[in-house]
C-alpha cells in the first residue's frame, strides 16, 4: 500500500478510532475510591518524578492553560478530604507557589496507575506473543517520535 495522503488519512483515522476505544475503556475501568481526572493524574505523575515544583512548571509539563492548572491544584488539595497535594510559598521567590505530593496523593496515584495498568494488561493479552513484541517495538518508535516533537 503506497504512502499517499489518502492512505495516511485512513491510517490516522484508524489510530483515532483506537484512541477513542481506549478512552471509552478507561472511562469504564475502576479507578479506586477517588476518581482522578486525566489532568489530575498527570499532575500527580509529574510530582512522583520531581518535586517540589512550581505550579507553572507542572502546568508546562502537562500542557494545560494556567486557569485549568489552578482548578486542578484546587481539586487535588481538596481530594478525598485528605489532600493529594500541598502548596507552599516558594522560599526563594515569594511570588511563586511550590506544589508537592502528599502521602495520600502518592497512594491515590499508585492505585489509579495500578488499575489502568491492569486494563492495559487485559488488552495486550488478545495479541499473540510475537504480535505483542512487534506492537511494543512500533509503539516505542512512536513514543520516541512524540517525545522528540514535544521536546
């Protein structure tokens, strides 16, 4: 099949259909006692790797607008009555707010991630072992391309 614009359009549409099905499966998967939005999960994910971060740093890493980041942080501060993040004024620049993950936030992150991985595991089992290996090889190429493009 030649790589024409029409062929690439069809392939892109198929990838979009897969994305849509994954989103539907995610919405139906159990996520634990606290339900996190994707943006809330991404915020916790960033903080599991590096903290404290300023709210602006988190916002840039997850790719949301400032107003949306404020709502995400507010929701995470109040989540489950425990608070999944804690905000403090930055000691070096009092105009900035540092955000850190709490113990409850780490537990919620781990539970959410575990549930999502379980649903991905179920999906992968429909492929034969050789097909899984080929899928993962191609997926790693796509991930590398996205990381290069997104910087």
